[in-house]
C-alpha cells in the first residue's frame, strides 16, 4: 500500500510527533509499504517529500530553512477515497497519492479529531480513533465527566475556563479549597506529554499554576492528588474486541511523570529507553491487575476507541485504590516498547494497526449516507422565504 504518514503540526508536542512519525515511517518501509511523509510545520504549513521520512533531516541545525523546498502542496479535495497532494509549478508539477492515512500527531490539531475529520470527509481509511473518540479523550475535563457518568473510578476535580477565572477567581479558589485536598494537580484541559502541568501544595502555588496553565489552554482541570502513588498505564489495540497489553509501572519518585521523564531523562520512558525506570509487568497483585484491565477495556468501549489507545491509572498504595486518569488516543511512539514486552514486535504492531484501520473503514462503507426527500421541491414556501431562480 501507499500510506501517508502525518506528523508535526501546530502544538507543543510537535517534536515528540516527529519522533513518532519517523518510527512509523521506518516500520512501514520495513513491511514493504511505500510511504508518503507529510510534515506539518509549527506554523501549520504542509510539506511533502521523501527526504522528510528521515529523522536526520530534523536533527540538522537549519532544517526549517530547507522546508521551503517541500512546501506548496495542496490537498486535492475532488479525489475521494485517496490522499492526493499536488504541487503545481510554471514548468512542472509533482504529486503524491496514498491509499491510507497514518496520523502520528500528538495533541491539538491532529490527535483531537481535527485531522480525522478531514480523512472522513475524503472517505480515506486511516489508522486510529475516529473524530468523536479523539475529541472526547483529548479533553481531560470531558474525560473526567464521562468517567463520572459511567461510574468509572477517578479522583475528585474542579474545572473552569479563562472567563470564569477572570470574573470569579475568589469563588473558584474557595470552592477548590473546600472540595479538594492539597496537594492538587493543575492541568491544561487539552494538552499532552505533561506540558503545563504543575503540582500545587498550597493556595499560592495553586493560583500561580492556574495562571501558567491558562497560557496553554482556555480550560483548566484541577484534581486532587494521590499521595502514595503508583503511575500505571495499559495500552489497547483493536476495534470491537481490543487486545490489551501488560500493565506498565513508571518508577519515578518525583511529584508527577514530567515531560523530561517521558522523553529526555535516561533516554525517555515514553519511548522505552529508560528501562530501569519502567516495571513491566507492574508490581500488582493478580486480582488488582485484572480489575484494572477490565476498567481499561470499559474505558475503550465507552469512548468508542478504535485502532489504538492508552489508558493511564493512578494507584494509591496506602488505600489500595485505583483511579482512571487520562486517555491517549495516539501514544508516543505507539508505545511499541510496552507491546514488545507484551509479545508484539513493532512490525506486527504496525501491521495490526493498518488492518484495524481498514476494518473500521470497510465497516463504515456499509452504512447509508444518503436520504431521498421532497424538501427541495418545497423550498420556495412562504415560511422559508426562498424563491426559485
């Protein structure tokens, strides 16, 4: 197949997305697929070219100056069922056509349902969750509200937007001091990779952390912390009957699993290099591990996830309680290290994700998208105040 891999985009997780994109491109090539790398710059400019399918390109000091050589491609909206990118020039034209899309974008403008909506409009098969699942899981507040609705255990929380913070800050501070126990965690609602997250141990810390979070998003989540904590995560792949990985424990002694812990320190836990800081399978008794896996599958089902997702949990060692935390519909580097530990190598993982994407697309093709009606013949009625030509 010809598969277009989309990575980068306008969000704070841009550089992480480049790494994920390059891993996927390499894996697809190893499987014999032809790859069309589609890099979206930090300014939102689409760049296409085979040279962009190499991580060394993005390690160069002045790579951003070279991107102009790959700009100018326009998505052809009249080519339904394919990704068709074309660049027209005075003397020549260049185009790339792909059978399937493989998004590798983390965070806003990619993982949040935006690019999935574009694929849906083009009727192109693509890997991963659909528009609704992506949008709901991307929003931490929406995630927590859905957990509440379906009685999925989660920590106490308060949320508000920028306008509410500006107009009734004192009321919100009082509400949080009464309903939540310090320490609390402050999070931008629609950001990943722990960017903008802070732990607040008192009211002064809390106010400052909220001000910082509102620079990244106009909606903020404040949730009660867990003191004696295990940070757990489980990954799932599939559609109606997902396969579930082993449970991973991140053995970090800090206040929370930071961006540096995930991607930089000791080689990065999220990309599977900080092996000494990862415990797979997690140190849990068999009963608790099975319960967490059942909850993870329920989360996957309730949110309508497909293809791949990761569900994070907080485990209170003192009270032996677990809480569903965040959902990630495109885990960094597709969490290949956890799947490897679970018995699925990278090539097999990518093959399965492609098959799940095709299966989901084929299922949608069986739905009816047209409806015959008489409404246009009646459209010149007095009520509508419309006139025919």
